[in-house]
């Protein structure tokens, strides 16, 4: 369903915090999206962490997409991101990634990262279309299938796009503050 489609009309969605009541629709999207899908317990365990955020994309009353990400000192790290198959190629994923990008700034969180399975070509093409670039191969990253992942990264505006770690960015911050 998700490959090689003619472009549909852009579907305007409202993106808001995920709440407990969204879980059945989020789980449905998850199961329709991934071979190795997260369970409800996986979502809850993740969302209990203080730095973990869940958001949903809503069309009318219906949840058509979700994203889970972690807040780090200098970046956002996407852990899970999916759109209900029937709503794909309508710009929903693009609006979700734009929402994340709107949380970046030149002096605080400057990057968004995520790991994408090497076999998940549609996600690689999607994130590339949003301005992400593959920066590293993570060998045998997944316990389930043993496959590799590409680490993909989006960098805010004039950020160099280097695959630097948090330490490097923090040193710059310290320099600016001194
Ligand atoms: C990846 C995913 C989130 C994209 O969501 P979406 O709502 O379909 O994305 P959009 O409609 O905003 O797509 C924006 C652009 O990304 C690119 N793109 C998206 N899906 C693509 C695909 N299957 N093949 C090629 N390019 C694609 C296109 O350039 C597209 O623009 P276009 O439709 O004008 O050609 C969705 O396919 C999905 O849920 N996949 C399964 C879950 C998943 O793999 N998540 C990522 C985990 S790392």
C-alpha cells in the first residue's frame, strides 16, 4: 500500500499530545505498519520515561498517525513513527516531521535522529524527502531480525550536518556561554 502511489490531496491533520485513550488506534496503526510491532506494554514502558513524548496526528476524531520520541540535551531521537496505511502519501507523515522540526533551534536542540531498518526503503525515502540524511550504519542493530539500521539525521538550518555527538555540541554551547 505504501509504495509507488500517485500523489493524493494533502490531508490536513491536527497534531497533539498522545493520551491514554488513543492507545487502541495507535496500536492498530503500529500493527498495520510493522512486522515486529511494539506491544501496548512497550508503548507504556517507553512513555513512562520522563524524556519520552508521544504525539498523534488526528483527522477529525480519528487518529491516523503517531510518533514517539525522546528529548535529549541537544537532539530529538525518534523511536517510533507511523501513519495508518490508508492515509499514507497524503502528507500526514510530512506534517508530523514538520512538527518535530519546529521544536529545533540553533542554540539548543539542533538535530533529529532515528534508526531505520535497512530493508525499510519507503521510510528511508520518506525521511530523505524531509531533509534527513543517512550518517552511519548500525550493524546488527535489531535483536528481532538481526538486520542493520541506517542512522538518519536532520540538522537544523546552518548546523554542519556532521554526525557529531552531544558532547561536541555541548562544548560549543559552553564556549558560547563563557
Ligand atoms: C514512512 C511513513 C511514515 C510516511 O508517511 P506518509 O504520510 O505516507 O508520508 P507523506 O505523505 O508525508 O510523504 C512525503 C514524501 O515522502 C516520500 N515518500 C513517502 N512514502 C514513500 C514511499 N513509500 N516511497 C517513496 N517515497 C515516499 C515522498 O517523497 C512523499 O512525497 P510525495 O507523496 O509527494 O511523493 C509511512 O509510509 C509509514 O507509516 N510507514 C510504515 C512505518 C514506518 O516505516 N515508519 C518509519 C519507522 S523508522
